[in-house]
C-alpha cells in the first residue's frame, strides 16, 4: 500500500466520542470521590505531617513478603521492558498485568485510580495532539469530519498515542505494589544495597518526610491569612502579600532544617542512618523475580515478533 487512505465521517461521531470520553472521566472522578468519602467516614482528621506512601506496608501478600531488593530489580526491569514495546495491544497487556499486581498486593484500587487520574490531564494531550500532528506516511488511514475538513485525524498517530498512554498507566500501576508494600526506609535501604549512593537515599527519606511538614505549615499560614480577611485579587497588594507569604514560608523552612539537623546530631547522627537487618533471601524471591522478568521478555517478544511492529 503506497498511498494514504481517507474517509469522511459525520461530525456527530466526533461529538459522541468526546462525550463518551468525558463521561468515563467523570465516572472515574465520581468513583474516586465516593471511595475517599467512605474511607474517611468515622476517622479523625488526617495528620498531614505523616507520609502515606507506605501506608500499606503492614499488609500480608506476595509483594509484602518479597525481598525488597529482588522486588526493585524485578518490577523496575519489567517496567523498562514495557517501555520498550511499541504496540498499543502490548501496552494493554502491560496494564492488565499492572492491575493484576495491584490485586495480588491487596491494595485499594482507589489509590491506584487516584494516581492514574493525576496523570490523565497530561496523557490526554497525547491523544488529542498526536493524531492531528502525525505526518502522513504511505499506508496511513486518515479520518476527516464534515464541517472541519481542515483537520485530519491520523489513525497511526492515535495508535502511537494509545501506546504511550498505555505504557505510562502500566508503569504507574506497577509503582503501587513497588512502593506501598514495604516501608520507605526499607525500600531506600534496598536501593542502597543495589548501588545507589547512600547520600541520595538519605535525601529521599528526609525530603519525603519533611515535604509534608512544609505543606502543612503552608496550609496553616494560608488559613491564618484568610482568617485575617485576605482575599486574592488581581492587584499589587495581593502580589505583595503573596510575596511576604512565600518569603516567610522559606524562612520558616530554613529555620526548621537547622533544628532538624541539630536534633539528628543530638541523637548520634554521624552521616548515615542506622540500617536494621531488613533482608532475608529465599527461593520464592528468586522465583518471583524470574517470573516477572520472564513476563517482561515475553511481552517484548510478543510486541516485536508476533505483532510485527
């Protein structure tokens, strides 16, 4: 096939597609909001100074019992193999495997949905822009809609966009069982054992712990400003107040870092955190790692040889 093919469709088809995508996105938001509301019922107000990335670390599943070093190698290796695929069908299979991993880790799906929705705005741009901007190649199939004939919808561009979106969602789903099934210090210690510089691990721990403290400090300062009658307007007065707000937040953060460092030294900190004996390797760790890497290789072979991309 040496020429591009084109087909014109009624504009109502495009409107229906946009309506369907918007409806699905609204349903996902409604599901997430409902799940979050049910989870918060009967609970006290959340302490925003406490990180929640590893809130499910106390569970019991295959991923919780998996040695964190092997888990890092297996899931990150699987993620790299997923990224190397090219077909949207391979990306769809990777997403299904990611959902399976979340299920096996016994993690709440609302948490994974929240991560995917946070990415949805950025990923939607691929689905919108790439089909309209992909340069037509011989054999491409182009769609046009009556009334907007100047826009050509390239199905090859849509296929590329779907592959990118699917791979991004698959990797995001894999991050849930990777990070949520072990405490953050344990995961960082596993990275250190795998060769990541120890200083980098300490920076990750401190940044993750205290970014929530600074966010809570910013929230308290913003609440104080509102209590005193501050209202955001498009004026120089608002800019001056926001400048003072950011400057004071920076000063408080700087002072807190000194207090934290002094407290660490008072507790015997000498350049490294204590590392308990977290790790014990068994046959199941090797088996699980080999299975995930083999799945990634099979997925890549399926993409390159069976689908022929």
